C-alpha cells in the first residue's frame, strides 16, 4: 500500500497503513481549527498526541459533551457511538490507530460546511 496524504481544512492526514484489520494515520492539525463533531457506528480509535495541545469533547450525544485537554505523550480512545470533536489549542501532531472502517463517519456539525464522509 502506498502512503496517502489527504489535505483537510484543519491540516492533513497521512494514511500510513490500511488493512482489513487496522488503519494507522499521522494527523497534523493547525491551531485554532477543529474537526467535525462526529461519531462512528463501527470504527474504534485510539489517538496519541505526539506534539501540541488539543481539547477533546466526548459524549453520548451532540448536546451532552465533556471536554478534556491533552498534550504530548497522552492518549485517548473513542469507542463506536461516542460523539467527539478535537479542538486544536497549539499546532498538533497525532497518531491514530483504529479499526479499518475509514468511511464510517456521521457528522453532527462542521465548521467548514462538510456533510460527506471524511474526518
């Protein structure tokens, strides 16, 4: 598999590996941006903060969210069904290991007007 880079409004994702059992991404995000408020039906992901600082909102639905800040060498896990969003406080580099369902995305809100799949 070739490494694939996808430009996003908040930075970029580098897909390092994608098999029928797992996916691995290097995610680079710009300060002052945030990802979609999203959830997944099947995808299970664990994210390691390599550098920078982020705030992660998580909860059972879009109106019931708690926020926690993460910095370098901290990680968090998002289980299927969890509503979540990353807000970038300082330019950040994240490593995401997940199950392989990369198109499993439900967007609840998006600062960039996106409605189709892709985080």
